[in-house]
C-alpha cells in the first residue's frame, strides 16, 4: 500500500479526502452487507419457527402414540401398599394380600484376624450361586482387605465388606467378612466356602457359615402376595423385589413393611386429568407456533403527523410458504374428525385471531360420556398436527428447513461477494492514495518554485521616475 504523509507538500488532508472517496466507492458493498444482514435476520426467525414446529411434532407424536391417552391411575386401600397403572391397564378393582417382602441375602463370617492359608498360600474362597455356578476367589494375601478386594473384583454372586469385630485375647484387631448378594430375592441366594470349587463338589470344603460366630443375617427370599386370599381361587404371586410387576396386566404394586399381612383393594380408574393435561400441552404448543408465525408475518399500520397511513410488514410478510405452514397446522387442529365430530365437542375451539382455546371441563365431560371415542378423537387431532408440524420441521425435507437452507445459500453467496469487494476496495484505495500522493508531491514542487520566484522578484532593483 502507498504511504502518505497526509499533505506534506500541498497542505491538504489527504487521509480525509481518500476516506470520503472510499466511502462512496464502498456503497455497493454496504448494500450487500445490508442484504446479508437481512438474510441472517430471516434465518434467525425461521430457526425459531423450526424449533417450535419440531417441539410440536414431538409432543403431538407422543399424544398420538398407541395407548398414549389410555391414562389410568391406581389407588390402594392400605397404607404401605402403592400401585401404578400403565397404558395397557384396564379400569377395575382387585384384592391383594402381601404376605412377605423380598430380601437380599447377607452373611457374616466368624471374627478373623487374618484370612486362613492352605499350603502356605492364602486359602481359596469359593462362592456358589443359586444356580450352582461356582466362582473361585484367591486373595493376594491373608489381609482381610485383600480378601474384600478379590471378592469384589471377581464378578461373583456377592460383594464383600470388612466389618470391625473387636480384638482377640492379645489385643489384636478382629474383623468379620460381610458378604451381600448382588441380586435381590431367592435368585440371589449363595453359599460361601473356604476351599476350591472341586473341594466344594467333593464335600470337603468348609462352609463359612458353619463356623462358630458366623451367621446368615438375612436369608434370600422373594416377596409373596396372595390374589383371592382365602378362596378356592387363591393364587400366590412372587417377585424378586418388593414390587410386583403386572399383578394384572399393566398394574404394578409395591409393598413396604407397613402393608404386609393386610388385605388390600387396588382400584384402577381413568386419569382424565392426565389426558386433559396432554390436550392442553398440545394446544399450547400449537398456539406457540401459530403465534410466532403471526408475529413474523404481521403488517402494522401507523399514521404520520400529516395523517397519511403507512404499512410496515414483518420479516416474513408475504412469504407464502410460512403462511401455508400456519394454514396446515390450523386445519389439522380444527378440521372435523373422521367420525364427523367437531374438535369443539372435546374442548378445542378456534378463536378469531386464528389461535385455539382449550376447555378442560368440556373434555372431561366428553371422556365421561364416551371415553374410548374421545381418546380416539384427541389422538386423531394429535396425529394430524404431528404430520403438519413434521412436514414443516423435518431435518432434510421440512419446508422451514428448506427455507433456512435457501437463505443460508444466499447469505453465503453475499458473503463471497462482500469478501471480493474487500479486495477490490483495498486495491482502489491504494490507487487513490498513489494518485493523491503524486498530486501532493507535484503541488509541493510548484509551491517551492513559487517561493523561489517570489524571492527572486523581491531581489530585483526598484526604479522611480527620477532614476537616471
């Protein structure tokens, strides 16, 4: 780039002159930047719409899923017994008596100062699970800590814990090895032996629980409950945990100690409040999308001081694609169902501004009168809304997605053109500076000549009329 000393020869402010000229030269680039900024603003709005449409599609898909509106609640007549109904449950009642809770087996060994040895090395510990499979554990040393580490890294049916157990006659510390099953219920039962798996099979290994001071603190057992207790149809239900899954299809019951031994009635009823919440969430999401589209396409009219009205459009005013999305979502929400019923019959009403209101009481009444038909109607509306929202927001094929891609392409092209203008303006600035620097040098030379001539003229002799 040419160097300028800013009018050293001419006295002119060359920098300001060049900057003013370049500001004019850069007007086309400024227009390109404004166009790019507008495209970016449009993309910001479109991305917001796409997010709302995608959220609506996700929510609608959940409502429209099979059995999603088959919401039921389960109540228990006994403190300490709770029940939960899934979407595959059926309304009704049944009686259940829990007779015992599930337990996880816990064994503790007799007090040990150190783990015993066999042949000069730490003895092998063998754990046998409920299926008869054996896991051999060989500690690194006779340290109880090493035994705990070996058991816990073996992947066997139990985990170990070192527990202080006082001291021996000489004052040396003693410890118990606590073994806890990794599984709850009868399937988590295990036995622990000092000896190898072969010795266990041969019956020559020592059962650790047979030593004096050892104990099975908690035996492994399943939870048990009785259906139809005291009748000829009495049926035993078992569970590895204290939760009985699918006592009847879709209904699970969880028991605590407070509920053991008490006859309990489980009542399953329709969860109309839960269905109403899903409907309300769906309509709220519909309004969220429609409101955002309305704000982006709204035309605002203002009156000036002269009384002349002026209309100002939104960023997406006139965009027929976005308006078509709003029309599709609106149609999906208020169009009559396949059985000819109107959405207003289940509390979904279109308003004058194009958004929707939801009447929970009306939906609740409809569910009471025709639960199956009402759930089916709501699911149909949700499915239609999901389709409209998905068509707008799908990652590759969605109409909003494609609008964003098109705007991005235009923005990228404008960016390329702006960058080319940067080089063009830099070259032009160099040329203008060179021209003005040359002019400044020429003017400096002329000023020097002017000064010389002025001094020469001043040195000439002065003549008057009396001079001979």
